[in-house]
C-alpha cells in the first residue's frame, strides 16, 4: 500500500533537487551563489519533510515477514519423563 503523501513529498523533493542542480550549473552561479543557496535550503526542507513523514508513516515502515516456525529435530526435543 503506497502512501499518497509519501509520493507527493518524494516528487516535491525531486523537483527541488533538480532546481538546485540547475541553479548550481547555471552561468549565473559564478556571479552570485545566492540563488543556488536559496534552492539548496528549499531542497533540504523538502528532504526533511519527506524523512519526517516517512518516520511516522505506516506504509513507509518496512514490514518483516515472519517465517513459519520449524519443528525441532527429535535429537533436540526434551525427553518425556
């Protein structure tokens, strides 16, 4: 079961990350790093929001599958008195 909020936050993070990378690689970055720094802050906020939601989201928590219990070999079973 996928969480819609997780999906939306992941998309927002990916968008902010690509904006930050674009700002870092632009020609204007050499003149002023202010825009790239602002994009970096926005990207980090989006990442933080995603991580915060995933820490509380039930669908993001990995579920371990329990294997059926095997019977003990006869040599390890307690002896009946």
